[in-house]
C-alpha cells in the first residue's frame, strides 16, 4: 500500500535520526552506558521494523484504493485548524469563553439545530465545565480578557 | 493470625465511627468524580483536598484521602469506557476493550464489569494487605535496579500479544513509544535529549496529554472526519436494559479467574516502590493476553480486557500502602503525598507505627473494606445514568469531548504546551488507527521504557566493573529473565512440534 510505503520511510527517518543523535550524545563510557545508549538501541528497533514494512509495501499487490481520501484529509485539517484556533484564543479570550464558542459553533455546524438551541446547549455545557473545573477543583485555567 | 484478626476488629470499631464513615464515603465519591475527569488523577485529587484535611483528626483525614485514592480507580474507567478518554493513566488499558464494548451497545455491561472487578480487586488487595502487608513490604525492598530491569524486559517481551495482525507495524509502534520515552533530560547524567530546544520537553513528553490525545482526541477526529463510520447507530438503537447490563453466570465464570489473577498481579506490582497502578494495569492486561483461553478477543471488546486492568489497579492501590505503612516508603505518587500528610500530622510511618499508633493503622485498613463497598454501591447506582452517555448525539458529544480533552490536558501541569501536544498526539493516533498501526504497544513502551532505561544503567553502574553478569547473579532478576526466555521460545517450540511430520 502507498500509505505503508510512506509510513516506512517516516519510520526509517526517525530511527536513523535517533541512532545518529544517540551516537552524538555518547554511546558508552567507562562507567557503562552513556546518555545515547538507549536512543541508539531503540532507533535500531524502529529502523529494522521500518525496513521490514518497506519491504512488505514493495512486495504487496498495488492497491489502487486509498485508505485515506483527500476529503478525509481536508476534514481532518479543518477540525485541527478549528481546535488550534481555540487553543490560540484561550490565553487571550479566556478558557471558558473560547470553549463556549467552540461548543456553540460546533453543535450548530455538526447538527441541524437552530442557533438558539445550539447556544443554549453550548452555554449549558460550558457552565457545567466551569463549575466543575474552576469552582470546585480550582484548576488555575487562563482567564483572558473577559475573566472566564 | 488471631492477633491480626483481633486488631482488625479493633480497627473496625474506629472505622465504623460515624465521622469516619462519612469521611470514607465523601472521599470515595470525590475519588470517583476526580477519576472520571480526564487529566485529574489521584495525585491531583489528594493534592487538591489535602489542605481541607488540616483541621481534621489524622485518622479521619487519612481515611478520606485513602478513599479518594481507590475511588479514583473506580472513576477512571467511566470516561475510558464511555468516551475512550482514560480518566487517568491506570485506566488506559480499560479503554482498549471498554470503549469497544460501548460501541457494541454494551456500555452498561462494561461499566458493571469494571466496577465489580475494581471492588473485588480492592477487597483482595485489602485482605492481603491486612495479613501479609508488612512482610511483603520487605520483599518489595529486595527489588533493586537489576530486578526491575528484568521485570520490565519480561513485560516488554509479552508485547508480542499486542502487536496485531502485522508484526512489523506492531514493532514499529512499540519502537515509536520507545523513542518518545528518550525525550527529556537523561536521569543519570542530566543531559537533555531530543528536546529540540523546547523547555517544556526537558521533563519528557507529558504522559496524560499523550494518552488523552491518542485515545480521546483521535476518537473525535474519527467521529467527525469523512469516510469513517463509528457505528453510532449501534449505540443509539441498542436497547438499554439495566437487567441486560448485569453479567450472566457464564460471563462471571469467564472473568472470575481474570479478576483474581489481575488482583494478585496488581497487588504485587503496587508493592514495588515507584511502580504504581499504571504499571500494574498494563502487567495484568499483558498476562491476560498470554493466559486467557481466547486471547484473540482481547482488544475487540472482551470483558476480560476490562476486568484485568481494573482489578489490578485497585489491588495495586492497596499494595502501595504496604511499603508506606510498614517502612515509610511510598509505593506510588499518591502515597508519597499521603506520606507528607502523615508526617504533617506527627505520624512517622515505619515498623514502629504499628506499635505506637495501632488504632490509626488498623482503623485505616478497616476503612478500606468499608470504602470499597460504599464506592461500589455508588457506582452501581450511577450506571443507569452513565450508560446513556454513548447515546448522546455526535453534535454534542464531539465538541464536549474536545473541551474535556483540552481541560484535562491543561490540568496536569497547568501548561498550554500540553494542550498543543495533545492535539499533535491526537493526529498521530488518528493516522496510526487509520493505517492499522496498533496504539497499545506505543503506550506500553511509554510507560515501561523510562524505568527500564534508568534501572538498566543503574544496575550496570553498581555492578563490579560494569559487568552485565549482575542480571544473572541476582536470583530474582535471573528468574524473570528465564521466564522471559521461556515465554518467547516455548510457543515457538510447541508450534514446531505440532507442525512436524511425525506428529
């Protein structure tokens, strides 16, 4: 599969990087293994298994069907972008303001409910999370401009 | 024996004091809630509530804090089963089978299995602690670096059972976990490794956000992205009958040995200083994959896959008290906090504690029995409500789960970096799942490898001339190495014998 081919190359890259860096950190010294000992050993494990997967991917029949489609990758990108935007807003707008917006907009976009329903549900869930994490457990979450 | 029973009976007179009953129930409830919230484990729960106990009687205070500790083990399974977000690290393996059961419409059954396994594991742990705890604590002390190295190698040799259908992918996933475990400052020499200049990585990768990302956030990505059917239709239309949630006699028969086995493994691992409930739950799951009659079912929604880690983590929480009370050595992070509390109240854990403050020691032990029963009753009453959570529409469940992942990841170290890392690992977990790379070996390697690295190097440093013979000359270490070799070679030899023409 093409995905296995790509995965094996990524694994090979990681394994070799860890081996090289492990040697730079130092493999062995007078008192025994140095800091780079385990990175080299673990890097070898990843490298060997990546080579095996690489070989498998070359020998397997060419499969035209993609496991991960472009549409799926696009959806993944959109979701991650939205979440990253929320995390970016947390220190500026505050944790619960940001999460509240995520909940309201998320519920509206995913379901066919009205904005009123999405807002009521989203705000309700945010209030519960606020009471649990902020009021009861007193987790020092970022407050931002609005104090939430 | 009769003396121990007499002292335990005396302890019950202390534990059954109304104030102490109230304390253990409140502690247990708090533990369940804290355990059910991602990112907040028993350490956070005890740390948050420790200041509230300053003005309490020391016996009552420790009873409540102990209640939080084992209540947390019950609660961790709730979000693991219902949302695929382990409430804390000991519940990671519970999520593997528990969430699959929830997807099959058996959320109630999975929860009941988890709670009863936790209860029985706690009871077995409490009984062993009562009668053998002090003696076993001395055994735990005999575990040095060489013994720990061999024990962890023995556990990692068993990872073969988690590799899935493609061993190359399974070993690669394990290897990635091993690579991730090398990130951070080297514990022996103090050299930063693979930190890429980021201060946040000097302490290593954050474990709880990693687990929340791989299991929880990755699950949301699957839920929302195109081309992946999560089978929510099964969850919504499955008839939620409370009676159907109880285990049948046949199912009880299937999991009973699993629970006893998990409890014994859990207690023993919990006894070892620094091991804790997380390692115990992994060890029990690995043993289950090896010894269960139907190992092919594990990972796909087997009740044994829930029962093994849950019984182990509760038994381990009891086992962690043995070195604490007998020797003043905490068996886990949470008991380290409890040690601080004990010293604050003027109690010095150690061999003399049993003699100088018997009402405290035996009152605490007796309260564990009461607390275990109280928390079980509470959890059983909650199941009818909890079992509806998988029926919540995707539009509400997905954003709420993201919010819980964000809050849980931040709560561990109060760090925004941890949230970013959670998202990153979530994407990694998503691709691993879609490309059929198993995630349990990665998490297993992350749990065990740091300890392995440190123990291995320490063993060679204390060995004369740095000789590896230390792993063979130490009897406990040799026993684990031989067991590891037998575990790997015996199935191969048996298979060869079966396949040989003369057979």
